[in-house]
C-alpha cells in the first residue's frame, strides 16, 4: 500500500508541475490585462487542491501498455483542465459559494468586481476558455496523430455524455419519483465517464491499444459509479474539513442521491413528505439535517448504498482481471478501487 501511495504522490507532483507550466505559458502569451486576470483565476482555481484522480487514471491506462513518459504527463492535464470547466459551470448552476474550501470561481470574481451578474458571465466564459485549453493540452502532447485523434474523439464523447448527465441531473429535481435506475444512468454519464472510464480509455488509446478497451470500459463504469455513490455518502456523513464543502450542500441543492431515493422508497407517506420538504428547503436547519440523516440510517438506505458500492467495485475488479498489460499498473488500479471505497474526501 505504501509503495502505491508514494507512486501516486510522485505522479501528482508531475501533474501539478505540468499544469503550472501550461498556465504560465498561457500567461506569457497574453498581453490583455483583463484576460490575464481571468487566466490567473483559472490557474488558482485549478491548482487549488484536487486529488488529480482523472489524470492519474489516464496515465495508468497508458502505463498498462507503455512506459510512462513526458508525453503522457502532458496529455494527462487535459482531463484536469476539463474538470475545472465542468466545476465552474456546475457551481454556477448549483449556486455554490465554496469549492475545495475556497470561494467558487464566480464568487471569487465577484469579490473583485462586486457585480454578481457580470461575475457569473465571466465565469461562464472562463469555463468555455479552459475547455478549449483542455483539448489544446491533449493535441499538443506529442503523440502519433492517429492515436491523438482516437483519444480526442473519446474526450469529446466524454464531455458530451457529461453534459447529458447534467441534463438528467437538472430534470431529476423536477421528478418526485426519480428512480434508482435513472440515478445509475446519471452517475455513469456525469461521473464515471469522465472520472474513470474516459481517462483510462484515453490513456490506452494514446498507447495504441484497442483490444482491451471493452474491459477497461466495464471497469471504469462500475468503479466510476461507485466513486459517485461514495461522494454522495461523504456529502451527507463526511467531515467538512476533509471534504472541503458544507455537508448540507447536497441536501440544500435538492440532490436525489441513492441515500435519499432508498430512504424515500422505504418510508411511509408522512416521512416521504418530510424528505421532500428537506430537499426543497434550500437551507435546512441543523435539527432537520440530523433527523434526515437518522432516517437514512434507520430505513437501511445507508447500508444499501454501501452494499451497492461494494458490488460495483467487485464487478470492476473482475473486469480488470481480463485486461492484458503491465501487472503493476493493474495492481495500481485495484488499489485505487479500494481507495475509492475507503476514502474520506
């Protein structure tokens, strides 16, 4: 376990260095004061924490079939830049004030401008800008053009599916009977595709491998959904100091997580009405928040969610065994699967 932790820390350091280099080049090439300000804000937002799980997944997908080199480190930051794009827009839609323990992008801009509307406008454009950066980082990483085209096409489909997942998420708030099957589709499209499956497949494609893609997709889908279920559990039962956001935020945003769906299904009408009231309140009280957590536990929803997560990780590991390639890289993916199950942030 310790050796994997050291390896992950080393990869993270290389990713951080490449991200910094990328932004510094962008700043050096910019002679407009306002645009430089936005790029600096994007740099601070992107460099502020983050587990770098997605670029690590891309590098690991590559290392299954090729030795890690400078090109894959350069390519890997593409998915992290896209992560910033998605988070900036997500925080606007969710009206979130905080991200990773600091003000969300639009709130940070608002602190300087004292103009909420234009701060939001700037954040939207900044998200679009860093989305463009993400493709640039991939396409200028130095790989063979055929492999680059395959990886960038996968990248584009990942972003497309994430957008579709976001639409499902938005419509879910209007659906009182939002089902577990719809939630699993949401988690696959909005999380698994760009957190685990997409980066892994992109890495394999950059390595020129095609025959193991299907097994990597199965692994990525199951582990990615498990990752989101764990996120939802931490969103209700986690430690704010470790997660970097309010434990009430998911409830205040009205998120219909697996925890809420199963608690709703297993409750009587009075408790169902109470759950709906909590999810629509927008600012749940401490007393109601504690009571809602107690309902999730007492209905067995918490244990059910843990079991689903464990089953998904088991399916993912089974698919991983069918993948050819470097055994150490496969062992790393198995370690990451266990990390997802046991993480606290």
